[in-house]
C-alpha cells in the first residue's frame, strides 16, 4: 500500500527489568557499580509489520499485556521502538491516558487552554471553542474547580472533548469510550462516528467487541507482543471470540 498514513516495519519494543529485589536507590547504585545487578529482557512487541491507510478505522484486540497500548504509544511518538521503523504521515491526536497531560492544580478551564496548546490549537481557537468543549464534557458546574477534585470519568470526558473538538488527521483512542455513564458513552461513540465519516484515520482499542464491530473497518489481533491476525472486522472478531 503506497498511500499509507502509518507504517510499522519490523518494530520491536524491549525492556530490561531487574531479576532481584533492591530495597533502596543507594543499594541499587552500589550493586550497579559492582556490576551485581542481573537483568532479564522483556519483549513487549516483536517484529511488528503493519500498514494503515488514510481513513481506515482500525481496532486492536488482545488480552491484557498483549502489547496493544505499547503499540499505540509507538505510533503516537510517546515512545521510540527498540528496533524497527515507525513512519507516520500526519498529525496524531492521542487519547491514550486521558488527562495525563492535565495539571492537577489548575482548573478545568485552565486545562482546556493548556491541553489545547499542547495539541497545537491556537489561543484564538481555544477561546472560541471553550464553551463547546465544556458543554460536550458536561462539566459546566465544575469547570472552574481544580482538576485534582475531578473523578476519572470527569477527566476522561474533558480530555475526549478537547481532543475531538476538531477533526484530527489521526486519532488514537485507548479504552476511552469505556469511561463515563451510558449516556456519555453513547454521545462519545456518536462523535467517533462523525470523525470516521470525516475521513480521519482512527486507531481504536476497546475490550468491547461489540463496539469494535460497530466502528472498525479492520482489526488487528495481538498476542504476546506479536500480530496473530489482521483483516476485515467480522473475520478477526469471529476468530478472536472463538479463541476466547
């Protein structure tokens, strides 16, 4: 596929973790100087090859620890692969850990400005869209309250509203639509449908296979850091359900 928007070539992500307990930083530092620290390598992703075209809506399924979130972090640029190459043609709006970029001591309104600037919005655009963001997030009564007093659902609603107030080129969504009450889930899913119709490229992780079936055009099944299957939504979801 020459008109790809995302391409991963032989991508791997390896971590080193210690195999022994170290009780303090001082003990760790001394043992490291003496080369007494033993490590083992943990392979989170191994030899991933994947091509995604413009406008595709790709779902990622797999058990916990399969490598889904790690893969999305590599595509979004949050992390760099240990080996291989990740090519992304376009601006990425990642909704990985909603509210991760929020400042707990600032109010919701102030975080709209901060998060908007991080996402590359102009000050004028943020000012123009602030009321729309507040209304969508359903936080009118709490918007001038510090974020540290928000529930995880409130943070998620605000993060989703900020990231989707414009149509992104590439939207990465990791378990976002599972947060909040039923009414907000329905509203956020409808916003996703609008983004899909607008020809945005969407990468979507959800434990809800029903949601994956409704929204995605293609599905990638990850298992133990490797791609087990990739193909049309029904085909992959049927195989994954049978496996479960």
